[in-house]
C-alpha cells in the first residue's frame, strides 16, 4: 500500500481547544478518504503552542531548538498539510503566523494544504479567503478549493445535521486526499551530491590538457 504523510498544524491556545478538535476531525476524514483510495496515511501532529517559546527564540536568534526542528521537519517533509488557526481580530493568530515565519522559504512549494479556522461567529469565516489562502499562495503551496470554518454554534447540540460542518469537513478532506494521492514530493537534486564523480572530473580535465 502506498504511504503518505499528513502534517496537522494546530495553533489553538487552550487545552482542549476547538481548533485542535477541528484539526483532528479533518485529519480523520482525510485518513479515511486516502484509505479508500488505497493510500495509507501517517499523521504527524504539530501543536504550535508547545513550541511557542522556541518560535520566539528562533525569530530572535535564527536557530531552532530541537523540539522546533522536529516540528518544522514534520511540516516541510509532509506530503500534505492541514493547517488550523483560531481567528483573532479578523485574521490568523500571531502564533500561527510566527510559526510559518520560521519555515524555510520555498519549503512548502507544491505541497497540498487544507486551510481551516475557528472563531466565535460565522462572520469570521472570511478569514479563509482573505488571510489564509493568500498566505499559503504566497508560500507557493497548493491550497484546496474548500476551506473549513467552524464557529461556536457548530459545536452545539444537534448542530451536525443543520449547519453542514460535517459536509464541509468531508468535502475539504476529499479534496486534500485527491491532491495528496496523485502527487509525490521529490527532493531537489543536489548538484554536489550523488552522481558527481570527482575522480572522473579530474580524469576529464587531464584529458583536455
């Protein structure tokens, strides 16, 4: 069975948080959709609050801690990403943005990303298209057509059948699964790596003398 890795980036501040809850449901739906396509998904969770201080130190010094390095490697090495942030003042949280600021430029190029957000009111749903989509487009990621926003009312009793959150989750997860299953990231060849035979280069240079 083909294997793909999904990195789930959650920037919730509380424990538990609605942001992590939405991230987990999106991940579960994506795993199910990939499994239906014959693809085994390995999920790696990145809880940004756990490396918040490390992110700040990296911004100041330019050097990641071991914990932050592991988180960054999980994200940049993934075949697909689920990125979920709470909404503060009409946009993504500062912690969420700061984490992405320490991701190496170009590391997310071509990577499928499902964007999602949580907030108190449905009016904050515009954050998906006005903030998150432009952010990941700038990073040259491939953003799924459907983003998922969950307001406080989406978690209320009896909300499942009425507000369509589950349908949005399934649709977005299906789009991510399709992108991830069809593509496989490859590393950029190292011009100084395998394939460079130094002895052959010397022999060629000698022959030209």
